[in-house]
């Protein structure tokens, strides 16, 4: 591995803040960013139209990742279901690993980045928060997006998805042994980003570019 490469793996449950943190770190260190959850959401979305899960994964296109309804609760549930299918995960692994190998490195966030996709990443984070805090965040996001949801319903969906993602036989959502855990329950995003930037610099010697 090139000494100049910097690969950052960020895992954690829904609405913990990993996406926001990942995008901020990508900007800070001048790296490409991949939200791997979108891959599974796009695959799950196609199954809602009747496409078989494995076929959806094998024929996924860049255009599928641009659909404007990938953040809906229905698609999130479908994503969690297809992500539990070993053949689907295997079909999508190569795409993710190829992205991580790009020159200079990358930031990837998901649920099995530090354990399966990029086990040799220079820095690994596991971002988490309490169920209540995560539900409040996702509820606000969905309401602002015009979705008709309830806080109790969002909380129930998050807990169901957490249980499915953590218990699946193939690549369950767990923190890598060498991951740094960031609990954002009582931490604003600016503080979380600054803490993460400091840790990346201390661990790798890479200084932020902006």
C-alpha cells in the first residue's frame, strides 16, 4: 500500500451521523467519498418494483444511485432486507473495494466497511448514538422531506433495522476491533468532525488540506 494512501472506514447504525462525518472528512483530507448505504438502498428500491434482489444488485447502474426516493422509510426497509442476502452483498463488494483502491485513498461509510470491505483501512471509526437521538434526527429529516411519519414509527423502524443488520449471518454490523468509537448522542457534528480530524492526523500524519 502506498504510504501516501489514506483510506478511512466509517461504520455505524442509521442516523448516528456517519454520513455527515464521512462527507466532512472527505472534504477535510481531499478524498473521494462513497456512501455505501446508497448502493443497498438502490438495490432495495428496485426490488420494490418486482426485480429479484440478486438481479438488482448485478445490474445496478450509476443512474440507480441518483433516484430521488432513496431516503424514504420504505426503501430503507427494503435495503436492510436485501443487505442480509449473502449473494447480494458478494455482488456489491467488488464495486466498493475498487472505489477504496482509487489513487490517494477514499472515505467509505456503511455497516461493514472496517470489517469486510476495507479491513486494512488506515483509520476506522464506529459512529453511534442512542436510539432516541437517532430517531429524533431521522424523524426531523423525513418530515422536512415531506414524508408522513411518526416519531414512534421511525424509532420502531430504526430498532428493527438495527436488529436485522446486527444479526445477519453475512457481514453483520459490528465495530472493527481496531475502530475508534464516536458516540454522537451528546456531541454536535462540528465537535465530532474536529475530534475525528485530530485522530486521523495523529494516527497517520496526514494533515487536512482545508
